[in-house]
């Protein structure tokens, strides 16, 4: 296992720059998710790391070993010691689970030793030992993805790359499979990179989240930092939903359509304020005359059981989204009062899109 370092990596297709001057460090044994919308360059970046593509400029290194760039001849994929888990798992349909897992082992290790390694890998990805004789078409989608991970981990790769491997699974299976994969990677101290467009997946699984937009890496930080302190309003709106309102800042406070808010850092003058929906408190507990906050009318309620999203239109026409508990919530047409809780991130005009 080793760390992974990309420095100034660029790749174009015709007139389109798919990956644009990306610099990223993935520490040894850590899990990084590359998050971004479709077409932002995530999969291209993964294919560059694997060696399926060669960058026009920049370098890629596994630990101290540069595999491309800096004037060195690119190391071919088969000798980079990379485990690659594609979107659909891509198991060999004519081989059983044991043969699929052992396929990536060196030829000399596929004899008697492979049985022990297969058993170890099945236990690692939390599948029963008797699955070894099953064919891929006898497995669920989540089980196939676990076998694909076991196959990639069996040869003890330097880095494991996961290309949206959970996207075809239903919500419940997706979550349980992703957590099992994360546990397996932690046990083996494997350096891993997962590309995804799912914000919940990226935030819940990663040690580090790298956000891409238009081929560029716009922020790389811990999940909590990306969510609470996004680099710009566009990242704020993409990584979790956000209410972005114009305001006027004076030192530690700012005034906007939702009233006065407290800032994470002092600022002055015109700003864009990033407010998470869960910070917008809907006052339902007090009689009409005692309610505090800005008055608005509920336009829509999206109920999810554990919580709900409430779309509110303020008197000045501003649309505001609140996320609140699903136990007690207003209905469309209700008049409510809103106020902001917690600290708010402010962006100066130069930082706004």
C-alpha cells in the first residue's frame, strides 16, 4: 500500500479539457471520494491514475514512485499494482466466485495458496465461505460488488480505485454494501479513491472529499469542512442543498431577507450568505402573536419520514428552503415564521459565481 499524489495533471479530448491542472494528495491508508456532477472529469481522473489514459502534463506518483510524468516513461496499467472496481463489477460470468477472486493473483500463487487467500477475502468483504462456488448470476448486485472488491484486494494493490460501484444498487443495498466496502478497506489499510456524484455517499464514506467542477479540483478537505465551509457558493449548492442569499455584512453580523445572522468570520459590505436548510428554523411552537422571525407562506412540503423539506416564499418574493423533523411540520398554504440558527458563511463578491 502507498500514498497517491497527483501534481498538475491535465488531459484533453479534442477541444475539451476533461481534467485541468489537478493536484491532489491521498495519504497512505486513507479513503478519498472524488465528487462532482456527470461530465466533470471524475472518471477520466480515475483512468489516468490506473494508467488507462496518459496525461498531457503533470505527474502521478504512488508513494515515491512516479508512474507517469516528470520525464519518466509511463508505467503500464498491469504493473502499477492498482485494484480497479468498475461500475458494474465486471465479474467473469463463466468463473465461480473463487476463480474470480483468484484471477488477479500471480500465476504462481493460484495453486494451493489461492484457496486460503479466497477464504480470507470472502471473510474480509463479509460474504459466507460457501459463496466460493457460486456463479456471478447467482449473486445479488451488492454481493457481486463485494466479490469485485475482493478480487481487486487479493493481490494487495498499492491503490484501489472505485468507479461509482454502488450506483446501480437500490438505496438500502447501496448503503450496506458501501459500508462493508469501507470496513474492508480500513482493515487492510488500503489507499482508496472512489468517484461518485452522490453527496451523501461522498460525505459518509470519506476521510477526504475532492470536489470537481468543469475538470478542475475546486476544493479538497475533510467531509465536515467541505459541508460547513465550502470554497464557494457553487460548491455549497452542490454538496448538500443550500440557501444562498445576498446580504450586507458589518463585522461579525450580516442582514439579509431572513433577518440578522451571525457570521463564521467577520466581513464588511455586500456578501453572499450560505445558509444550510437545517439552519432555517420554522417556528410552529408559539401562538401567532409570540412568534419571532420573518413571515412567509409554505409553498411545498416534501415528506421523507425522518425529516421533511419545506419550501417557503417570503413576503418580498425570496424562496427559502428549510429542513426540519418529520414529526411535526406545516402544510402547503400555512403562514410560518423563519429564523436562522448557528453560524453563517459569507462570501465576498469575488468569491461568488
